[in-house]
């Protein structure tokens, strides 16, 4: 997973958490977004996305030799 992908996921996770704790989004939708935010944070930390692996997608720039 590339750096831009990781940063975007973290920003989206922060947005979801802020929306939940400011009561803009609540209930079941809020809980689903919190779980999704946790998944985004974990995939950003470990630089691995199981969904990308299934689809054989890579956002990591290849190193030139």
C-alpha cells in the first residue's frame, strides 16, 4: 500500500471518528463507521489491505533499479 493510500485512509478514519463523537452520525450507522475507521487505521499501520490482496491491486510505487 502506497503512502498516499495510507494517508487518505487515516484521514477518512479521523473524519468518521469525529462525526461519531460530535453526534453528527449516530446509531447503527455510526457504529459501522467506527468499525470501518478501525479497519482503515489497522490497514494503514500494517500497509496491507486484504481486499487489495484479493483483487491483486497495489498502490505501492515500484522501486527503480
